[in-house]
C-alpha cells in the first residue's frame, strides 16, 4: 500500500480549510496515518524545495511557505501519490479542474493551497524529511 507526503500550505491553514481538505482525502480513500502542525523555518522550506532553488519563483515560494503554520501529513492508500495529485488539481490553479483543492482553495500559482509528493522516491524522501522518527503502522 502506497504512502505520500501532503502539506496543507499556509494560505489554506489561514482560511480554516484544514478540515475540508482532510475530509476530501478521507472521502477519496486516503487514510491519514501521520499529521503535524508546524511553522517551517527558512532553512526547512529551502531544503524541502531545494530542487527549485534556481527557479525565479524560489524566493517567493520560501517566503510563502514560511509565512504561517502548515499541516504536514502522510496519506496512505492504493495509488496514494496519483490519487492525491488528482484531488489537488493542477499546480497552476488557473488550470485546476473544478472541484479540486487548488481550484477551491488556491490564491495564486505560488499560494496553491496544497503539496503532494510526485513519485515514490520523492514520497519516501519527503516522509523521512518531516517524520524522521517514522510513522506508526
Ligand atoms: P508541490 O511540489 O508543491 O506539490 P507541484 O509538484 O504541483 O507542487 P512544483 O513544480 O513541484 O509543483 O512546484 C512547487 C511549488 O512551487 C508549486 O506548488 C507552487 O507553489 C510553486 N510554483 C511552481 N511553479 C511556479 C510558478 N511558475 N510561479 C509561481 N510559483 C510556482
Ligand atoms: Mg512538486
């Protein structure tokens, strides 16, 4: 059974959408097997998004991700990585399908409400990044 790392980003936390977003995951068959509220440091946000450090939006992305608390979760289910990304919708909220998390809760391309791992390797790395103590069975 597959696991993925999900982040409810600061803009969605600020608009009190945690419950609505977690409800969508559960309704789609994604079980929440770990969760934690945290306010990322610039060091943590930069390390998490290190793959984007040369991109023009990197500074804005780190500013945003450190602007307030986030909720990080591990979601588990059949095809969890793809299912989570489908529920989130396209990265650019202008292109996100109606009814997706980004269509409903994003404020801009950067402030797009949610993160989900994009492949099994990155999911494993991202879960270990936020839950180094491991995740209970
Ligand atoms: P995430 O990794 O957050 O799940 P993603 O995999 O859909 O999103 P990435 O290409 O990994 O998208 O980009 C990471 C994040 O950087 C995006 O979620 C968004 O917040 C921001 N971002 C990406 N591209 C742009 C852009 N062109 N302009 C502004 N912000 C961007
Ligand atoms: Mg990504």
